C-alpha cells in the first residue's frame, strides 16, 4: 500500500497496471492522454508486461480490443469524447460478442463547437450499447473501481464490457491524495482472466456470426439478463473490495449523503457530487433537510436501490451534465421513470456542459428551486 | 481436389455463396496453406454473411468477425494477445473484400502494416461491394457498370481507374506482397504459404470473379479469371522486400475485349472506352516490367 499525492490520470494508470492487462490498444485524445502516456512509461521502463498497440484511430483501438479479448487476454483502453464517438460502431460489437474488457473514459464534451472540457455527453450518449457504466467522484474511487470492474465484467454470469467514467480535467488532471494498493493484494482479489470461450485452434469457435430475425432477439435478451446479473454483482464485488481494502462507496451502485432524514435531495454523477456535499452541508446549517444521492452505476441502472434511497423524499433535483437535444436530461428521464408513481417532485437542471463550472451556488439554487416548487432549467 | 495440395479442408461445403463465386476457392486454398493452427479474422462482406449464419458455421478453425473495416485492427489485437501468451506459432489470417480493403478499412490496414503486425492480410478482389448489391468500390474497374455507377445515358459506368493497393502495401515496407487469381489454386496456395512463412504483415490479393455482380456465366468464373491474366488485365506478381517479380509472364497478350465481353457489366462500353482500357493495361504492364527489370526497391 502506497499513499501518494498524484494526478488522477497517473493514479488510474497505476490502477490499470495493477489489473495486469496484457494488451492495451490506444489512441490519444485530451483529456485521456495522461493515462496512456503513463502506461507507455510503465511498459517502456519494463515495469509492466503488456503490449501497447499504437493504433491509427480509436475505431481501430476498440476493434483491436475485441481481437485481444477474443484471443483470451485481459485488455484495457481509454478514451474521451470524439474518440468514444469514433468507437461508437464498435461499442455494441464488443458487448454483443460478450468481451469483458475495461475502458476508462475521461469524460469530455462532444463537438461542435469543439471543446475539450468536461461534461457527460460522450459516455451518456453511448449508454444503450451494452457496457456497464460506472461514474466516479475521486482519484481513489477511480483506482478502486477499475479493479472491481474487471472482476465484475469477467464473471462468467456477466461477460460484459465496462467503462469507468472520470470527469475530464476536473478529475483527470487534478492531484489528490490516493492509496495505491499492493500488487499482491490486487492479485488475490482479481485472479488471472479465465475466458469462457476464446480463439483456440484446439477448440475452434466462430465468434461474431450473422444472426437472422429468428435468433437476434435472444442474443439481446441474454445481454439484458447479463446486465440484471451484473447489478447485484457490482454490489457484491464492491463489498468484497471494501472488506479487503477498507474503502467503500455507498453500496457500489449509488452512495447516499445525509439522506437519513432528508426531505429534498440532489442526484448527479461524477465530480459534481463532491461539490454537492458542500452545498448540502451549507443548506443543512440553514436548517434545510437536504441530502445527496451520488449515482455511480448508470448502466445497469439501480432502480430498486434508488426507490429505497428516495422513500422519504418530497423532492429531488436531478443534475444532468448532458442534454438529450429535443427533450430533456437523460438522467432525469431515467430517474423519473424509476420513481414513477412515487409522488416525489422531480426537477431537471442542466449544468456543467463543456466545462462550465458547477459551483455550490448553482447546486443550492437547484435544491432551493425544487423545495420552492419552481421549475428546473439550465444552470448557465 | 488438386493433386499435391493437402486434402484437409477448413472451410466446409454447405456455405451459402452463389454458384460460381470465386471467394470460397481462395479461402479453401489459403487455409490449406495455413493449416489447422490458424485463426481467421474476417471483415463484413459476402464471405462473412455466407459462412456464418447462426447457429451454423463453415469455419473449422477459430474465426472472428467484428465489423466491415476492422479485419486488420482486430487481427492486430489477436496477434498481440498471442504474442503475450507465447502462442506465436499460430497463423493469423485476415480476410476482407475489396471494399473492406481498398476503401473503408484502408486506414486500419495501413496502420497495421506500418506497425509491422504479424499476419497475412488477404483481399478477395471482386471489384465491387457485392454484399450490399454491387455498388462501386475503388477497386471497380474503369468502365464497369455498378449499381452506384450505372451505365447511364450520360455517364457510361465508372470513370476512374482502380487504386493500386498491392503497390501501396509494398510502399509500407511489407516484406511480402502478391497477387493471384482463382484460376490457379496452386499459385494461391504457394503465395499464401510464402506470406505466412514471412514474418511481418504480408498482403495477398486474389482476383475473384463474382457472376452475380459481373453478370457473367457462373460456369465460366475460372475461365474469366484466366482471361484476366492472359489479357494482362490482372498481372500476377510478387513484391518481396520491395522487389517486383512478375510470376506469370504474358508475352502474347490477348486483347482486353476478349475479357470484357464475358461480362455484362462491360457490355455498354464503346470503342473509345475499350481503347482507354487497353492503353491503361499496356502502360501498367510496361511499368511493372520496368520495375522488375530495374530491380529497384520500393
Ligand atoms: C460501417 C459500415 N458501412 C457499410 C456497411 C455495409 N456493407 C456491408 S458489406 C459491404 C460491402 C462489402 O464489399 P467488399 O468488401 O468488396 O466485400 P464483398 O461483399 O464484395 O465480398 C457494405 C457496403 C457496413 N456493414 N458497415
Ligand atoms: Mg467486393
């Protein structure tokens, strides 16, 4: 166990290294660059046994990711924004072929106008493509979640790929104190990858066939069943990790802050929840019974856990760092659907697009507007 | 069965390719050269569709298909994983059509060749996007009518010449590049073998008639492929470490017209266009000869 003050990207690279991926296809894009640069350092300095594939595009990065997973080795990659958008075609091919690798996404706005700063439009737009998506708040959580996610994805009942989403710049480029676990402990927690099927001339299989209308839906239904199995497993693996390493993040799916007697709450994902804790503390001092729900797992969506967490609430302010143009914030859509008929006043606030600051003032306004029965809106 | 070639088949009969399709001939003989200890990575296209209708498969060796433009990138991932596992003795063969190779997957192939990945990339060159209904590719020959370059009243078919991909791959520094046709399975077998025995990224292109797309007689695919060589439309050569070697000389070529008239996709062509094609064929052949004679390296 090493305690250090470190840039989150470096910490994430250390976290990835601890998982011992054997192949890392990657293509650089801000703000993901520092992660892959550190991994390149590790490999070229002989501190890590892995092949880095310097592909010519993110599209090829994810296509190579499929090849190496299918050949039976643990695989890692990282991207952001346009990179994830370029991978879009391959996202459902990775999940449809049940390749359980992990990708870090340093969340960044999608162009145009081109913008390198944080919002969640990249990952949330990819929400429906069969990847487990976990959003984290801190450097420590990024490391710990990466280790957990491999274990979840590689479980033979699941076999799905996963994304660890970290906010670009507001997390990726921030230095924080973090504990880097010992390799030995991680090896015990995360044994070597054992593929269920792989490309092996001794046992030939065909991966990636054409499926006609008579079988296609069964493939998709099985993916949904895998998602349903992943949901409790995320919690279970989280608890195991907590027991071994002494750190926990709510129940692994969502985290509650001062929710015991809360009447109103904020819900959001990623680093904004750190600021939200302060906003909640300040409003508590003003005598308002408010709390925070940090949603960690966007997919699979923890519907029952959310219902339980909001049981006593009168109102909920949903902070979306992305907007589904032509409708509303996607987290709002999901939250309202999950809480349908529960009689909770739910308001939608759009914030932090393209790196716009989400400060305490804005979050307090969202909560106060919800308390006062006002409509949601854009926190410009 | 061809005398002297291994009997064992790794691409089973019963696949759904059209009668007269050249591609299965190419695949069968390449796999005979590669043998059992091989992993195939396939691009989307006719051969993927006809060989893998779930839950059936024609592949008796491990096979993976990801997307249309990803044969080279997925093969890179497979190769690197094998390297990390100490399984470098396994052959990796990537198959793509001309659309997958010349057009949409070209960046990925260029990247893989620049990186020096260790696999044999095979392009089944049938001169159009056949799987989606005979649309033009950058391998479609000048003058051919394709569904997106139809022989219209104003524009009589495709107006551009084929992209010279084998040479472009040689210019990447590929240690072995070769062309073959389905008219000579022995040649396919031998060239595939060389490509597999050579370390690094190798490129083999097989010229492969498509009766459905070419509007040709499905009983004549082999003859047509042979005519392509005899008219110098499709020269057979190897480029070994940058040095060009013509593997089948054609001292007395037949006029291109003999080849063109076997296929409905050329039937609209006037004498001007036929002259243009003949000229281009002559020039390309001369260039090739000069490259061979000079011995200069790519
Ligand atoms: C990204 C993408 N664009 C388009 C397609 C549609 N598509 C599938 S196969 C194909 C053409 C294949 O042509 P080629 O590579 O020459 O192989 P052939 O079918 O002729 O053997 C096309 C256009 C696709 N599958 N994916
Ligand atoms: Mg084609």
